[in-house]
């Protein structure tokens, strides 16, 4: 009986993660609706896709700590805080660089998400064998690479975004190290 209730509690975790990402997606979509910035539209898309895969994901054989789970969801939410260009004005070249970074970065993220499929998780965990196909054959953490590229463009729109970017990149490094430790 104890094992069954523990399994049920773990099943709720994936749905809670799915609800968090769905919420982030709704906020991203609202930011896109208000600003028209491509980054927030693609961020909303990422969050909606992640919400779906989190609801369908495989059970974890090994899970990270609750502290790591909080850090992981925090790093997923931080891009919602990026500042737009001051007074809605950015030089054309800066906007173009931001859009190119956004498109390239989210293409990488989307490809990596498809490669992971139901092994996708926000918090580091081991869900079966390590993925070594597609982008994962070339790069150890392609999703974080994609996020780094997509978010890099925001530095060109507002200098204050450097602080958010550095925090995001630090959390990605922490997450990546935790994932490597759990998977290997």
C-alpha cells in the first residue's frame, strides 16, 4: 500500500511540472501579445510543448533533490523577466540580432526537445538510457546551448538583461552538472 501511494505522489509531480510550464507559457504568450517580441512567442511555444511532454514523460529511475527541482523551475521562469528595449525603442541592428539569436536558439531547443521526447524533464533525473541521437550526438546539452543563444539577443535590447542572462547561464551550468552526475 505504501509503494502505491508513493507512486501516485510521484505521478502528481509530473502533472505539477506540466502545470508550471503551462503557466509559464500563458505568461510568455501574454508578454508576446503586449510587446510583439518574437522571443516571448517562441518561449510560449517552448513552454506549451514542454508542458505536454512533462505530462507524458517517463518515470524517473533516479531523481535529483527538491532543491535542484526548485532551481530548475526558477531557471525556466527567469526568461520571463527580460526587459524590453527602453521605451520600446531598439536600433534596427540590435532588434535584428535579437531576433536571429531567438530563432536560431529556439530551433536548437525544439530539435533537442524532439530528440528527448518523453525523457524530457525540467528537474535533473534519469529516465532510461542516455539520449545520444540527433543533437545529443554532437553536444552534451543542446537544449542549454539553444537557450543560451536565444537569450543572448536580449543583451542587445537592454543592457540590464546582462544580469538576468548571467543568472540564467549559471543555473544552466548547475543543472547540467547535476544531470551528468545523475545520468552517469
